[in-house]
């Protein structure tokens, strides 16, 4: 079967942009403000630094996607620049991050769904069952057709933004400046507070590279991917910063730091108690849409790895709709096992663990992509040259990634790099088999 998808089944600019926006605006925007609240207004600087860095990384991905419009995104860039082993480490780390994130996003969806169905909050078995059913419902859609998944992603992205913008705009009419004093509420130095809050905020931007992964299923990828990546990142940056400023202005720091649903509390303060249902609905749609987008991604990367001989060939096979259904299904089986194994931990502990693990494993993709861009510029490859702008983009991308590795803490780094090491036997096994 031909691996080249029919044009009618490929993703256009708006659908691809929705992958970027939908991938970033997931469950994080509804929960990260609570993690930032103990630091006070200085956490807004964390948003600013993370936003600026995300835009720099988006530029790097946009430039690389024009010259290497291959499936796998960061994996493909690393392979061309540094060879097979580096590419495998990047890809395996990315897969770990996707599995961990999808498990956490699934639980977040069911958690907010419990606002409408309280039994889900009281019965762990029922909640776990709904988690698994939700995961496999979206797995079935993505396994059938990338086009169907993309259309669902576009609709869910539009619907999830509406309640966030509603609270953001309304919040500026109830804004209280005194909530921002003192500016640094923590006992940490300003630099440490900014570092920690930037690491938290960076998690919210995970997904800016989403458009580069399914490159083979995108119309005119050399133009569509760069445009979708930059436009999507700019849109999300504006939403994050404006909504965070508004939220901090609505809720006092002590209430925000203990809230399990900060946007719901903000809506209740402004519009009354029933407004919590509006935000719960928005959170459900947001998590549902993000999960859909990342399930699409979880099949594309194994397909690219299999095409290069790093995974069994069955991962590269596609169905009649050019969808790598086997990779999607295997990944969902692993996620199901994660859900079942961690059912007793509860949302908060699992989500915090997934946040840090995802940050570390995805940073491997970011630092190697920035290094690849710098390498190509120095070597004058693919039309790049060592201009001041190119070198600045590459070096800032590398330094920011190193800074975030440090900010994520020792435990997260041990788990992240430990997981990658466990994948190395697969690489050497496949390498030997392919010789």
C-alpha cells in the first residue's frame, strides 16, 4: 500500500493549526495556575519567559520543517544532524512523554466530568472504567482516519477556547491589583521563583511541535507546517498570558493556591455558582480535544521510527485511510496499563508526576532540535548560514532547554533519563537485526 496519502485525506492549514493550539491548550491551563499561586505575581514573569522561549522554539521548528518536511518532526531533524542513536533517544523520550501525558489528560477529563456525574468522584472503579472507555473511543476514531481525527480536533479546539476567553474578558471588570502584592510570595529568591514557574509554564506549551510530527498527512507541508506552528503558538501565548493575568486579578493568592478548579472558582465569583458548570464543560472539551490530538501523534512517531528500522515494520503499515492504526493501538494499550497501575494515586499526584516527566522527556526533543538547527547553520546546510539571527535562535534554544532541565529537578530527570535508558536495548536489538 502506498504511504502517500490522498490529498482529500490530508490536513489543511486550519486543521493543522488546531493540532498546535489543541495540543498546547489541554488540561494544563485549567490546573497550572494553582501550582503558580504560591509564588504570586512573579509567576507571570515565568509565563513571559516560557512564552518568549516557546516562540523561539516555534521559529526553529518552522525553519527546520521547511527543509526537512518528514514524519517525526524532532526525530527526523535529530537523525539528519546527529545520526541514528540520537534520533532514537529523542523519539523514545517523546513517546514516553506522550504516554504519560495521555494518561494524565484522560484522568483530568474524567475528573471534570465528575462535576456533572458526581458518582465518578466517589467510585474509583467507575472513574477508571470511564477513563479507559474514553481513551479507546478516541483510539478508534484515530485508528480509522487521520482526517476524521483532524476534523474532531478543529471543532474541539474552537469549543475549548470559548469558556477560557469568557472568563478572561469578564475578569478584567473584576480585577484587583492588590492580589499582586507582594510580587514574590514564596521564600525563594526571585531568580529561583522565575526558574520554577517557567518550568511549570513550559509544560503548557508542550505541543508547539505537534504539526511537525504527521508531516506526511499535511497538505503542502513546507508552507503549512511553519505557518501553523507560528500562528498556533502566537494564539496560545496571547490566551495564556491574558487569562493568567485576569485569573490572578480575580482570585486572591490564598484562594488560588488551594483551588482544584481555579477557572471554575473565578467563574463562580463573577457569574455565580452555576457558572462552574460552564468551566467544567470547557475543561472536559479541552482535555478531550487534547487527548484526541495526542492519540493521533502517538501513532505517527512509531511509524517514522519503523520506516527507519528502529521498530518492527508492522508499526509502519497503514490501513486504507493511510492511518498507522497498529502504533496507535499499541500505545493505547500501554496508556491503559498506566491508568490501571496508577488508579489509586489520584489525579493530583499522577498529574504532577506526568507534568515533570513530560517536561524532561520533551526537552530532549527541544534541545536536540535547537542543536540541529545550530549545526546546520554552522555547516551551511539546507540553505542555512551562520547569521547572527540563526545563531542567536539556536543558542538561546539550547541554553533555555538546559536551564529547564535544571529547573525540573533531580527526581524528574532521573525518571526521564532512566526511561530512555530502558529503551536502548530495543535500539541495539533493531540495529543488529537490520545489519
